C-alpha cells in the first residue's frame, strides 16, 4: 500500500521513506506551516501538527479512540476490513480491544485497576531496585569498549523493570520483547499480510504465556500487579479478556517506547556535545534533560482520535466522526510553543511537551519511563569518562508511529 | 474575576486572577507557575498538579471525589491538605483561595 499525502498544493508527505525515518522534522514543519489540518488520503485521516491543536484534541473528552461512539458494528467491521484488521482472532480479542482503545466507563474502570503501580510514590519506591539492576548491567558492559547501546543496554532495562512490576521473571523478558515488537509493528500504517501473520502469532503465544503465568499465581500468589489484577477479576472489576489485554498493553508499552527514547536521547547528547558536558558538570539537570529527550525525539509520535461531535480544529470545521492523526513529534517542535525548537537544551524549563499525550489517555507509565532513564543516564555519565558514536549516522526505525534508532554503536571509555 | 494566591516552597507569593469555573491548575499554567506541571492537561490522570490547600481554606472545599482521592494517596509527600489543582474550580466560595506548592511534583 502506498502512503502519500497530497495536500491541495500537491506537496507529498511520505512517512514510510528512509529519508523520513532519518529526519521527519522538515516534513512535520511543512505540514505545520500550512496552518490547518491536512488530509492523509490513504487512511482517511486529518493530520494535526500545531501544538495548540494537538493539545486541545488530546485533552478533549469528546475526542475518542474507539469509533463505536458514532459507527454501527457493521460500519466498524467494514472499516476494519479495509484497513486489514480482521481475521486475526487473538489480536482482535486482546490487542485491538484494550484500555488504550477504550473510552469513557470502560477505559476509566480498566485504568483504575492499574494506575496505583504507576503513580509517583509507588514508582519512587522502585528506585533502589532499578539502580541495582542498571549498575549490574553496566558492570557487565563497561569493559567491552564498544557496544550497541540499543540492544545491549536500553533494551535490557525497561522491559525487565516493567516485568518485575507485573510479575514476569527476568529470563522471560527477551521473548516478551520479541512478541511486543511483532504486535506493535502491525499498528503502523503499512499493514502487510506478512506483518499481520507475525502479529497474530505473537499475540497467540503471548496469550498462552500469560495463561500459564496466571495459573502459577493462582497456586502461589505474589506481591505483584498480576496477582492484584487477578484479585480484581475475582471481585468482578474486570473480566479475563480485559485482564489479559491490560497485561499485554503494559508489557508492550514497557518494552517499546522507552527503549526508543533511550536510544534517541543518547544520540541527542552525542549530537549536542556541549549539552552532554553541561549535564555531566551539573547532574541536577537530569530531570529537565529527560523531559527534553522526550520533547526532542518523541518516541511515539502518532496517535489517532475520532470526533464524537462537529468540531473546529485550527479554525476549520469538521463533522462528527472525523478521524484525526495527532503528530506529537511535530507538535513538540512547534516554534509557537518552544523557543528554538530544533535545539536540544538539557536545561529547557518549562517544557510542557506532548510526548506522553494528554487527557484521559495520558501515558500511564510516564513516571516509570523517566525513572528508568534517569538511572541509566546518571549511571553512565558517572561511570564513563567518554562516550562517542561509532557510526556517524545511525539508522532510525521506519514508520509514522515509532521514532528511535535501530542500532546505536558507542565507544565507551571507563572513568 | 476571582483571586487565587500561590505560595511556593521558598515562600514566594504570587497573586493571580481567575475566571468563574477556571481550574486552579489552569490559572497556574497560564501564568507561568512552573511548579504546577499538569502534564495530562487536567484529566486527573498524571498527578503532577499537586498543591497543598492553605489551612484557612481546607474546610471550605468540597472533598475530593474517588478518582482524585485515589491519585492523592499515591503522590509524593501527600498530606490531609493535598489536592490536585486541576480538580479545584474557582467560584464565589473559593474567591481568595490560597494554595501552597510542593518543591517538586515527582
């Protein structure tokens, strides 16, 4: 399937090209400069890129994730058929249905079951565990001289930490990452049949894995989120499909975007060496530095919403049922909101970016992602005297819905 | 127009005006009170608009609903005066409200 946007002036938007993967920001700027949402014909969707418009839609409760508020079941099935979402029974049951794609009562009820584990106070109590985990990992890598930061470091942390919160043993995390990536890749705008088969198979294996884990917890309950969710299921707060779907969503979220932003954040520090030096000299800047990494290279740059009422976006009227594509990556470089938006500034404050979205669907795992990143960057800057890029131009993942380097080879010199 | 006063962790006082129905969070964000992060934009979903209502005012506020209460219990350093400023809407009854700001939200 091609994926080109042709605006009224004939200008193309080609988010599946290698050029876009390497640097999407000129294309985002061109869309933003048009001032109004732009129609993306292949997916029947209006792309929104200005900060104020993206923030307003993300925070508006009349803008929803699921089309069920204004489409009949037949219409939804027909739309799914057109977009190649059907004939994948486990994916439809556990992935296409989720907290992320629910609204209103269902969303609020599911979020309520899990939010406690992701609040500031609970996450702060995980700091010691994360520090010990990262120290040990860095011990094993520091003598190597050269590493792939994405595979050997970034990919080893967030998935293991979310696994521990949920109750997944460390040794199962690599497999969970493979499943997560296969499931998530299918969400991008090029839904090939090959990706579809992989996504369905991965969801099926993931489901059977979770059934086994739940059976173990049934025999021997633990102090973990999966045990607590099973108690919530017993109390009638959610059903088994909702429980499986929620566990998958949390594990997939934990295995993907934080890895990507760790990679792009490290790359940003290397592209702006004055900022790396500034952070080394003043480690107290770590909080603003991490905020800036999320703004500068938002790891999940694209989410959709449907309008449930007639609405006005960027001064233009749209009918009920319009699908909007929110480009967080574009909004977070909007010069109307951020001074020198293409400059990476580890001290930027305030930094009210939209990388975690907004409104009811605001990223549940934001505090955990930030703590993982804080521990990793603080540990590395303390233990290494220099970090340098091996390949001058690391390759980035292709697609509209993810942003992060595929590989980031680094030369390390211990302190 | 209503008045609302913010006092930060160092004792710095900022007096601002607010419209009927405007949340204390949005007054803060619109006027550069940077300690109120309010990352979710007012959906009671992030816990980064925490404030402490002044002793003189706490008894005059309607108590938090279940979702706000659930979030308050999981904030950093919560007290009996803790509220999410996105859930406090300005009205005649709150004219002159005084809130204290935490040093950090997380």
